[in-house]
């Protein structure tokens, strides 16, 4: 028994070493190039920053920049609240969508490789150059405008259901958020490529003998999903959740980032921009920390 425990401990140690070696380039790069600018921006958030000849002139202002962001600026708090709420809703939608798409792609059917490529294609299209080409594509813009014009005066199924639920008065806000996500399913799908791959890799590690044993015991497919599949890939939910939240905060349509960029590049107010950036960063980290703690309580780890 002791020999078996020592063998497992040695295996876990080798896996840990391999993991640290894998992420070591990032750690080295972060320590070499990111630590100093990170603390410099934190110090700037408490200062009045003046641009000098090849340098910054910093004058200590205490918490004046934070006070301006929360009490003087008319839009920052509203945009911050809206973006955090949108992040929570869309992150949950992306997690649900990517998990069930991974379940479908894990099944055996003809053309499975092609379908998997189609679902991963948005990851390539969402890269910097392709996204810029897509946003500047006059043909796509004209097509979208034509669809919008033709849709005027007609009622879609989702609009009809939404009107019925709104009339009933039950859970109006929740249904509005739900149908907002449905109307923006393209954004959800284009942000789910990496999550689908991670879930799919986890599903492929589940032994088929577990499902065969469950079938012999009379377990239904629905029960197998929640008693076998979900627990076995539960650790990946934590990984995907953190990735999804961070990825959402880096979206090009993030209005908080746009406002910070405006203060920095247009108004040249580096101190206020730093204060707004650090406020957003800390709030996101708190959300990640609290949600990760809650998710980790339900994670099932197995050998």
C-alpha cells in the first residue's frame, strides 16, 4: 500500500514538474517584461501624469483619480456595471453552449472532423487581422443592413415568445436577458471555440467501460450525463470559466476599455486611465476569485 502511494506521489510530482516547465516561458516573460509596467501603472493611478521629453512627470494626487472616476465621471460607473453584468450573463451562456456542443461533437457520426473544424473556425476568424477585416467588410455591412431592412414589419418566433412572456409579467428581466443572448448567438458561438476543444478533450478521456457498466445497471442517458459525464469533466469547468471571463474582458466591443483608451490616447490623462484600469482589473479578479471558489467546491477530482 505504501509502495503504491509513493508511486502515485512520484507520478503527480512528475506531472507537476512537466506543467511548470510548460508554463515557464510565460512566467519568465511576465517577470521580465510585465511586472515593472504593472506596478508603474498602479503608481500612476495615484498621480497626475504629465508627459515630458521622453519621460513621465508624476505628481502625487492620492485618491483623486479614483474619486473622479466614481463621483465625477458621468458614465464610468454605469458602463462598469453594465459590462460586469453582461460578462456574467454571456460567460454562463458560453459555458453552457460550449459544453453541449462538445457533447454533440463527441458522438460518432459521418463528417465529424469537418463539423469540429467548423466550430473551431471562429477562433481563427476572431484573431486580430481577420476580425479587423470582418469589421471593415463593406459587403458584410451591406448584407447586414439588407437583412435588417427586410426584417422590419415581420415578427420572429423569438419576438412572439418574448412578447407573450413579457405580457405574463413573470420573470421579465430574466427572459429579456435570455432572449438577448439568443439574439446574439453568433457572438456566443464565435467565443466558444477554445472552450469546446477543452471540453472535448476531457470527454474523450472518459472510459467507455463506465458507460457500459451504467447501461447494464439500467442507467438512462440522462442519468449517465449527470452521474458520469458531468462529474468527470467538472474540473474543466473551472479552467473554462476563468478563460471565458478573461477573454470577455478583452473583447473589442468592451465599452469600459473604450472609455479608458479614450482618456489615455485622446485626453492624455494617464493617471485617470490607470485608475479606471486598476478598478476594472480588481473587480474582475474578485469576481474570478469568488466564482472559482464556488465552482471548485463542486469539482470532482479523480485519479
